[in-house]
C-alpha cells in the first residue's frame, strides 16, 4: 500500500511543513520527503509516531471509509407518488441525517399528512403556486418565492387550495416524512 500521498495530504491538512512534522515525530525532513514520495517505508513504531504528530492513529489511518457523496442529481432522487402529492427525497437516505430535504408537489385541492408536534425545526420554500400552512389553530398563505420556518411547531400540514400544483422545497430536522 502506498501511504506517502495519504501522509502528505494529512500533513497539509494540518498546515504543517515537512520540518515541523519531522521535529514533532522525531525523524528527519529528508526521511519524511522520501516517505511522502513512497521512496521508502517506515517501521511500525516510526509510522505510529508520525501519525500521532498528525493527530491520528494506525487504525484510523488504514481504515477504508467510502467517500461521502456530497452532490446529488435526479438519478439519486427517490420519487413517491401519493394520492395527494408527489414526494421526492432529493438526498438519498436522508432519514439517517439531521436534516431531511424533500421536494413536494402538492396536487390541486389536496393537503399533506398531518405532522405531529416535535422538538425539531422545519423550513419551506414555495417554488411554484401557493399553499396554506395550517399550524395549530392558525393558518398562513405562503406564495411562490416566500418561505416558512417552524421551530418546535404545533401539529401542522400544508394545503393547496388552488387549481394549480404547488411545489415546495421542505426541509425538516429531525426527519419526519
């Protein structure tokens, strides 16, 4: 296994020069330079010292974690057709995250399921059309290019009282859908 590039990446991430890392790990600058270019290999003890100076350990350094996906396209979306709406989960498996963003297309004269009161927060941005946000005993008209924000909301839901579809970007923390 070539470890040089990975060591160099860690060193640069920690904003250390070769000299600084060499001093902290008690090896020479030349040895580190050769190591980063995979021209030499360290013994286990030396590698442990270098990794400790970089704020990590052997186990973490050699664990192969898949790269986290950051950008998602249409092929990644999960679409759920419901009687009242089309729900698109625009970040796959978002229920494992702290936020759950979705794109909701609410059909004319339909309403979402009722979301029970929870300790989280919700944000919505109406992209197209208009909706009525019903929160407890109050309701609010929210038009295209307007937003809503609920913190520790009462029981609530969205309703489309028009003849046109309404499209809402809805983000919930924690996931509720």
